[in-house]
């Protein structure tokens, strides 16, 4: 039950090659222009943008104790 006998299982060489390539990718990694761009976008630009948006809208809304007809905006 459950297919524990692997006698009839034939591994696909393409899948095995892909798994080996993926598991050992850190050995072949190099800092190229595309990798640097992705790293800068992912580790600097995205977090700074998220922080700026969060910081700009933090005190803009008041959610505490609002009724159905009252507005969430603090400017009113």
C-alpha cells in the first residue's frame, strides 16, 4: 500500500538532471549584471518602496471604534 516498492519506477533523466542542477546552483553562481540588478531590486528598491508607502499612509486612517456611517480618514 502506498507504492513503497520502487521496482517498476523509472526516474526521468531530465528531472534528475534538473534536480542536480538546482541543488548545486550555489556552486556556479556569479555576480553578473542581471544578478546584480535583481539583487538591488529585491533587497534595496522593493523594501525601501514598501517602507515609504507604509510610512506615508500610517497616520492617515483611524480604524478604532468606527461606526457604519463614519469615515476612516483622519483628515475629516
